[in-house]
C-alpha cells in the first residue's frame, strides 16, 4: 500500500501544472483545428483541392478524437488529485511512481499492473528480458 502523501507538495504541484499545461495545449489545438476547418470550408476549391481537403479533414477528425480522449484522461487525473487518489494504482493500491507520472501524468496503473494488463491484452507478445 501507498504511504500517506507519498508525493511531496512540490511534486504534486509540478504534476498538476503539467496536466493543466497539456489540457491548455489540447484546447489550443482544438481551436486551431476549428479555424482551419472553417477556412477550408469557406474557400472555393477545385475538385482536386476539395478531395485533398476532405482527406485532411478526416485525419484532423481522428486526431481530434484522440485529443478528446486525452483531455478526458487529463481531467480524470485532476479529479484524482482533488480526491487525494492521484499517483495510486487503481488496481493494486501501490504508488505509481513520480518518474512514471512525469512521463505519463494520466497513468492510473503502476508499471507492474500496466505490464500485466498489456500481456493479458496481447497474449502473443512476449515479455522483454
């Protein structure tokens, strides 16, 4: 089990800033995508440009969906911070680890539980040694 307050206030504030910065960046990307889509939509384009624009739009929509999912995970991380559950593995209750959280602030599983989950999801994949 995780000791009370295993993340220091400085570490938690650093992670909170990181999460908020990433949320802000995603929001800015979304605003940029909307502006770009509006510009393309409002332009008169020849058929070749139109097909290219449709391809770009489809790609942007896929990126937008990925960004929406990431934003949801980031908001979940902020909620876990408020509840005092951030940095605690949702499966085993152990500490996730500060370095892991710096690399992936939306992590909800410790490295051991994540590895186990990935191996169960991909049974043909062998564990690296």
